């Protein structure tokens, strides 16, 4: 039975090939998966586990299958290199580690809660192959237009979540090609382009974490933020929300976090965590499609501190922070760097612009190795207990 598995067609998501196999040979999904030995239960629509087994049956290179028939490239975009390798090993061989598990990546369904299709693609597929199938490029977060026909994708009622009773053999059906309610905005087109290029590996900034101050420099070049001024969080969220309103298929992008609290975190001079690619692409598309010279200012209100005041505060706080960190490390007390920075009164300024606090930054770097060593020791002790 395992050798009945159909090879993915051009731009077909892997689970669609499983569906076509079941439909063509009148099989239930459970016996097919049992024969393959890949999954004891029905996989999710964005299934990407045990790729090596599928690749062996299909006689396809596993890395090629993973990158061409799953959303894996989009999910690992903006991840550090070592984590990308670990995620790929988990996807291909099921080599899960304590720190990296593939389930941490399978969040695409959050941004794409329902399956999507293009009417023109459905008709073209039936003409070429005798049936239609689910296109991978239609399911990418941020994609709302068909890459081949330029038409707005139709959102079906079929969900992408996994779980008992949620598996469907249903292939996409032709729907009426109603005209678009409005022409796609420049933001729609740019977000679509960035999302497709990221999946294809052609987006330079999707090859790893963005450089420090990357977005800050882009904001200044666009005239959105003045030099040496903090970003106003509320204005930044309103700026992104203005682009997302009315965007076809944006429900998934907005329902994850209706307050858009991630916007100002990404726009920090030094983003602390690798956010999902979709969120980075929204920021990049907004930067590319913001009109000029009427761009809104995203400057934060002045703190009231003059340059000399900040220099004095930096030096004074650095001495206090150094003493507090030494004491914490000597006694072994639990603490966070944020708590210590708040205690010495520089957290708000430091988190927005570290360049203005060179003395504090130097103290943090001096103690970083000891703080990480203490954190790892506690994690090891907790695991052993």
C-alpha cells in the first residue's frame, strides 16, 4: 500500500498528495499512514514530520521534498542558523531535542485558519490533471493573491487545524469567479511578493535574524522616526493596523494579536526573539508601501532628558548595576536583568536605545557569561530533580 502514494504535483502541499492518494484508490487515511509508518493519527494540513519516510517511498531527496512541498522555509525564516538546522533534522528524521521541537513551528494554521484556493487554478488543474489540488503558495501567511493569475484567493470553510474529526479528503472545488471588490493596494501586492520570495528562499532578510538596528535605520530613511528619538508604540501599531484593515485574508493576521503588541517589539533597535516570518514581512511591506512625503511620524514623546543628563545617568546607573549584579551572582539569588535595570532606573531608555547607555551596556556584557552560566546550572538542576 505504501507504494501507492502519489508524488506531489507542481506547487502542491504534501497533505494534498495524501488526499489524492486516498481519493484515487478509495483508501482511508489511517491504513495508508500505518503502511507508511509515519503517524499514528491524522496529520494536520501543514504536516511536515518524518519527511525522510515520504521521500524514500517517493524517491525524492528529503530536503527537496521538505522545501518544495511544505511551508517549512517560511516557518524557519528569521530563525538563527543553529535552530534552522535543528528544525530541519527534526522534520526529516524526527530527531527531536529538548530545546527544539518541530511542534514549535507548526503555527501557520494560526495565521491561515482556513484553506484557500484560486478559481482559475482549480479549472486549470482539472484540465491538466483531471482533478484539482491544494496549492502550497495559496496557504502561505501573508499571501492573498494568486501568484499565477493575480486574483484574490477564496477562503473556504475547511479549517487547517489538526485533531480528531478534522481530517478531510475534500479537494478544492471550483467556485464562481466574482470580481474583486477593489484593486489590491500596494501593501497587498508587496506583502504577497515578500511572502512568496521568503518561501522560495529569495528574500535576503529571511536567511536569518535581521541585523541590529535594521528596522530603526529603515524607519529613519522613510522619515517615520527622527534620529535619536524613540518609537511611539501606539503610533506604530496604528500605522500597521492602517495597512491591514480591509486586506483580504487579514483575519488570521489580526486575530493572533488584535492589539498588535508585537509591532513595537520588532521595531526595537535590537529585536530579542525571532518572530514569525509573517510579522517581519508585514513590517517590511508597510515600509515599502508607506506614501511619502506625507508619512506619519512615529516619534515617541520627548523624555525631557538632555544629552548631558543621559550621560550622567548612564555612568551613575552603571556603577549601581555592577554592584547589584555582583551581589546577585555571589549569593546565587534568582533575578532577571530587566528587574535589575528597572531598579537602577534605566530600563525604559536602555531597551529603546542602547547606544545612549554605553557604560550600562558594558556592565551587562561583562556579566553576561556568568548570568548565562547560572541560568544553565539552574535548568540542569531542575531537570535532574
